[in-house]
């Protein structure tokens, strides 16, 4: 993660879904529109769960995990006040 990155970091490695998504939701709730959260996860189900949650919560996935990566890194941006 570059040092100029001002995203809130949520480390959910070592937890199974839905915990990464729940932690992402908790981190997003107090943030304003345009805020970003970087989520670290290692449960393969997060590849599916996080993008679905983001769409339903009024957020967008700016960066997703690399193909075949064991550690999953997502950059999520809040685009509505819904999340």
C-alpha cells in the first residue's frame, strides 16, 4: 500500500466470511461519500462476497485482488450515504 494512500485499513485476514464483509460495513458506516477503505482478507469467498456487498451498499470496488492471489486486497469507495 503506498504511503500517500489515505484509505482506512481493515485487516480481516484469518477470518472467514461473512466477517470480512461485516468489518468492511462497520468501517464504512461513519465515513462520508468519497471515503475509501482498503480491505485485506484471505478467505476465498471474499472474492464473491465483497463485490456483492459493495454494490448493495452503494459502494464501488476500485481495486480488486490479483488473479490467483492468496491475500486478497480490495479498495472500496463509498459513493452514496447508504453504506
